[in-house]
């Protein structure tokens, strides 16, 4: 450990060294503000984490689309890059081929962030669980404990706020050794042959199913043995964007064919004249290219059922699993009621929140809120009255708005976690939908045009915020 720099600035305490906490710590130290980073792992592990590394990716290894011209999460990527994000910097450094997505080698990614923060002269790491609310004498504190917050802290927050905490289950997809996949049946191809960062248009492994195989597969999923929940967990709702595969299958036989198993944009090189009824895709999970995860196959099935059912998929008959799927409970606070515009707890303004515990979903969204909260806490430590959030027209600004009030109101309204999407952005007044020739755009062309304009406006407006 390097010698720490002595400074008269009071340190910011950050609880949790996940995506949000790590990013918040980086934003503080890059502004010259010391940090005390509290991490309970490895002394106390969670239901999902497997290492003691910072910013461990416990579900997928994908940061999703990297398209900054027409996809909201791609815009968020670019905004964070402009704001000197540690998460995006290390994500770019450890990226893997993944079509139009940004996927990373999860081990290299975590190791890079851990090393940078552990060796930074303004960072002190304390490996211990913070039981209950942080003491008031700490002052400027960020709670970034994520969706797997320890019960002692979660209960203390609940007791202080008097608000009901919301919770949902998040499921983990299985990971397969590439050399155990039968490539006489499977083939490499990205959807529509799309080339992404470091990719060649053949970044995914594809396993085809005909109509009979698909019907048998769906029936097996629906009737499979599944994890039984404890009594206090049984009424916990799932997050709609991360449903277990068997839950999707139970919603109708065609649900998966219009979701993670859709066969469009892919051609079986072994039998190009016959269109597959459904296709399972696997995405590279490590830099060596030895591990691939089953895309969209989060599951709560028991391990025995998983192995039996997935090995019936053409190409996976002899699959060896590096990790089978699992499930864990995620919790988040009712942020719009509990937090102010500086992301502070209204009942204790010495406490800020960051990341998924606030009610955002996704690795990048979590890190983005850590970036903003870290800057707000650093500004406070430096004596500034407030640090203005990014404009609502930006991806980061839209997320802040979501967790501080940008949700449906009314007696039946229920705050839910949200991925970044263009639906959170304010409309562009007076936008004319034409292609420059006076011909009005319609359908998909109109949608693409609108998204491109949202992206263009966001990246222009974030520039001013970053400079300020």
C-alpha cells in the first residue's frame, strides 16, 4: 500500500466498493478529496459475490449497447467517458468482442479497478461491515451498498425513514466452457453480422432449435424444479428487464421467441436454407475466449434441472458449465420520497446514496449515479454549497430525475427500478421528422431519427456540464 497524502480536507466515507462506490471514490479523489472506502467483503460475503474485488460483475459481463448515436445506454457510456469515468475507462481497457455491445473480461475489469483504488494515495480501504447507520460524526457519507445491502444497514435505513423498502429478485445466467460446445451444430455470428468494439461480426455462439425442439424446451422450463423462497421473500416482485427464463416461458409459448431466443438476423451456416424456429445465443465472458454466458438466461431453476434442460439444446449436449445460474434478492429504497436533489437522505443530509440501492438498474446506470453522487460529495467537502446535476436532456440527468421524482404519481403509483432509456428524456420541441428532402419519416425510420436527435442533444449538453 502506498503512503497516503496528508490533507486538511475531511474525507468522504463511502460504504460499498461495487460499481457505484468505486466510481464515487474515483470522482472524489480526482477532485482532490480523500476517501475512506468501507467494504465488508471478504469478511462477510453476499449471496451473489464470489470474490473480494471491487466492482465485481455478478450477473452478466455486458454493459449493453455501445451505440452513442441511437441507443440510450450507449449515450450514457459516452457521457461517462467525457466525465472521466473509472468504470468506463476500465471497461474500454478490458473489452471483449460482443457485436454492438460493450462486454468486458470480468476478472480483469475488477482487478484493474481494485488496484487503482487500493494504490491511490487519497484512498484508505477499511475491510469491515458497517452495521447500522453510519455515525453522524463521519459527516459526508455515501451509501453505495447496492442491491445486496446487509440486513443490519437495510433495517436501520427502514427504521429511520419509515418508508417501506421495495425489493425484487435478480437472476444470474449460466456460463459454459467454449471447448465443450459442439460446433457441428452451433456457429459463430453476431445478429445481422454487426461488428462491435473489437469484434468481427461473429461474436456470439448460436444454438438453433426447430419447432419441436423449442416446444419440448419450453415445456421443460415451465415444469422444472425451481428454487424455493423463504416466507419473507415469496411476495417479492421480479424486475421486468431481468426475468428468469422459466418465468418468461410461463407467460406463453411464444414469449422467448420474441425475446432472448428470437431467430432474426442469423443464418445457420450448417443449414443456410432452413430458418431456425428459435436460437439461443452465448456471449464471450473472458478475455481468453474460453468462457461464454447464455444471453438472457437468468434462472432460478435448481442446478440439476439446469444441467438436464440446457444439455438438450443442440450444440450444448456435452456442455461443461463453469457456473450454473442462480438467484438473489435485490433491495432498493423509495428514492423519490426519501432523497433530495443533492441525493441526500432528507431525514439525515449527511447521508447520500449511490447506485442500484437508489432504484436504477444495470451496471452502467449504477456507476453513473456513483459518478454524480461522488462529485456532489466532493463538492461539499471542498466547501461548495451544491453541485448541480447534469441536465435532464442527458442520460445521466434523466437518471437523477428518475430517482428524485421523475416517476408516475398518484395513489397507485409504485416506484420501480429503471434502466436508462429515451423514454426518460424530455421531448425535443418542434422536431421535424424528415430526411432533409422534405419527405416525412415514418415507422422505424422516424424512431431512428428521433433517437439520433436525442443522442445528439444529450452529448452536446453534457459537454457544458463536464466543463462547468
